[in-house]
C-alpha cells in the first residue's frame, strides 16, 4: 500500500506518476468487454477496480516471497540464512529488484505498447513501449525506468521490514 500511494505522489518530486490502480483498472475493464472508452469515462470505477487488482497482485508476490524466495535465498546465499530484520530487509530489496527486472524487461513493454497502440517507433523499430526495458520512455526518458526501480525498492523495503517469520522450533512459552 505504501508503494502504491508513493507512486501516486511521484509527480510532486518531478518523477513520472505510477498509477497502477488506473492501469490495472483499464486492463480489467477492457478485458470484460467495456472497452477503453468505458474505462476513460468511468475514472472512479477504473481506479477502484484497478486498486483491488493491484493489492491482490502485491499480496500474491509477497506470499511467493515468504513461501519460496526467502527460504531459497537463505539456502543459496549463506549470509542470508539468519531471520533478522536486516537480513529480511536485504531479501526484500533483492526480491523488489527481481520484480523490477520482470516489470521493466517483460511486463510493461509487452503490455503498454500493444494496448494503447503507441505509434512512434523506438530505436529498434518497434512501437513505443515495446521491447526490453521500455525502450521508449515518452516525455520522461530513461527516468521512467529508474522511477520503476525506485518504486519496486520502496515495495521491497516495506516487504522486508514487515516480513518477520519465526522458526518452527522457536516456540514462545508463556
């Protein structure tokens, strides 16, 4: 939730706005047959539907982190085995960085260009927004790529600081 709200405030510090609620709402309303006109004409519905989808998406990635990624990182990288707040923070940042790579290299480029029929071509001759690492950034240039990294690091920090599992053998006795 913190990262989502922060993304909405980015224009206040001259960064591109990351309104994933609106983007997910557009995708959902287009997917159910409403079309982009319906999504554009109902901004409140688009924002709420997209917000619910975005929160569920974040919860799914957090559950994957807690059940798979964090334990695997502890096995693969020995210094990350401890379950301390600092180690969990580092694991959260690693997972946030991994999701940034997935987002920037695959998800956003394959999604934004085709959906919005962006016509200007990038350096690879593909429509804007299509290609690895958002090869066309619009008015923000490469700043959009690093803003996406910043957004995912905010999410990773929050995940790492909130993730505090107890080992099965460490039961609290009252």
